């Protein structure tokens, strides 16, 4: 019994054979041992089959994961390529727009919501005295010898920037950089200012 409790089955099998010889039950114990050996072989075969199935399942799962990973990489690369092409087309469109804006004879400026001039065309630079080559943001009120300092005009411009409003054909008198007083019609949109 102590061999069985300690799971030493080979010693337990020998003990059973000795008991069978002593008590004359050798045939019965041989049958029991043969039956147990047959069960052991059957269970061992089932375990081997289960291990083979497990290896196949692991291999199939690994192949599926690699296929999925490859698909994700492929789709990601395609999206990256599309994004790069779209960015390239957008840069080209922006550059074309800048060229068009620079060639217009109508003064145009792009402002941020705090009324800083971010970009102007040549006509704006000539009329209000700002060089097109300047890339630093400048407060609109500092341009054009005070042409933009009127409180009502300043408030309207802030409304356009903060509330997304538009103003069309707003008439006012402004002095150009060469000192000539002119009547201008302004248009204000959320993303830019056209005169």
C-alpha cells in the first residue's frame, strides 16, 4: 500500500506479483496486471494523439496570427501610402492656391482669431505696407497707418474670427501706405480677409 500511496507503481506491481505467488492467486493478478497494462497503452496512445492535435492546432493558430499580422501590415502600409499621396496633393494644392492668391490684384490677408496677420498677397503688402516676404505674425492694427484701429471694425473682425460669421461689402475709408485716403469694400470670412 505504501508503494501505491507514494505512486511507485513498478514496486507496487512487484508486490502484487509476490502476493499472488504466496497466496496462489497468480492467474487473477496476471489478468489484472495485463488489463492495467492494456489500459495504460490505450491511454498513452490517446495522449499521443491529443498532443499531435495540440501541435497542429498551435501551428494553425500561429499561421493564422502571422497571416493576420501580415494583413494588418499590408493594410497599414497602403493607408500610409494613400495618406502620403493625399498630403502631397494637399501641399501642391496649397502651393497653387498661394500662387493664385499672390497674383490677384485684390488685397488679401489671412488672419488668426486674435487678428494677427499670418499671410498676405502682394496687393495687400503694397496697399498696407507689409512685405510679402515677412513670415512673422503681425497684429493687424499695426498695419496700414491705423487703418484697422477703428473700434467698430475691430469688433466685427473679432466676431468673424470667433463666431464664424461673414461680412460682405463692408464700406470704410482707409489710408493706404502711400498716404492716399481711399474708400474700400471689405469682405470678412472666417478664415481670411479680402479687401
